[in-house]
C-alpha cells in the first residue's frame, strides 16, 4: 500500500505592512493627522485648474491675457504645470509633521539618513510658511474682485469665474491647517524629547 505524505498546512501569509516612512507616527492626534492631510490637499484644486488650462481647457480669460491661450506645449503652459507640481510638493511637506520622515531623516538621504530631525528644523519653516500663506491668501481673497485682479476687463465671468474661485477658495485653509499640524508636531516632539 503506497504511503502518502502528510498534508502540509499552507504557510500563513504575512500580514500586510505599511512602509514605516509613510506611516503616521504613534501618538499623532486625529486632528493633527487631518490638518496635515487637509493642508496638502488644499492645493489640489488650483493645480488641477492650472493644468487643465495648460492643456487647452477654456479658462474664461479674454483675449490679451496669457491664460487665454496657455495651450500645451507653449512655454507658459509648461510654467503652469511646473508651478502646479512645485506647489503640491511644497504642500505635501505638511505630511512630514505627522509621519516618521518628519522626525527621522529617511535612510536614503546621504550623510544624514537615520538621524533625528531637531524639532525646530521643522517647526520654524512650517510656522513661517503657515503665517505667510495665511497672509497671502487672505490678502488675495480681500482683493479678489478688484480691477487689478478678477474684477478686471480680461478676467473670467459667469461660470468660469465661479469655477476658478471655487478652485482657489481652499487655499484660505492651507495656512490655518498647516498651523494646527505644526503646533501639534511641536507639542508631541517637545513632550517626547
């Protein structure tokens, strides 16, 4: 009678893991996590609006304004795309206030990889950025409909004005959300050494 080998139990699958550099640091409050994510996301609508214009979507600006004909691959359309990418990368830095890479330099960074980041090295630029972004966005909103801005002869009207305004309105939240995430970062890092 042939003998059969005993059935082997299937090896358990490893539990899914998150990349430690992108995971939220333990001890981060829900408010700080949402503030950092919100700060990064406030730039998305304007970036999408500029990118759409760069690829030829009608902006509502009249002839004579550079945004009227910013079709790709013109130099101005490349500027709009580059500005959108740069702004979003700057906005994504807010995530460093709640993730490990904002406390310990990622290992791939030459000479500094694995070293702890001094809290003030993150707090000072983030707090300065939060203040400046708040001042600029409030000033921009207070002059939004002035003749030198969106109230000018070449500016969009009707639906195009509303779309552009809706895309820029979230920027008013960028500074305050960044400030909330920055204060939470400072408190957490100060209390944990």
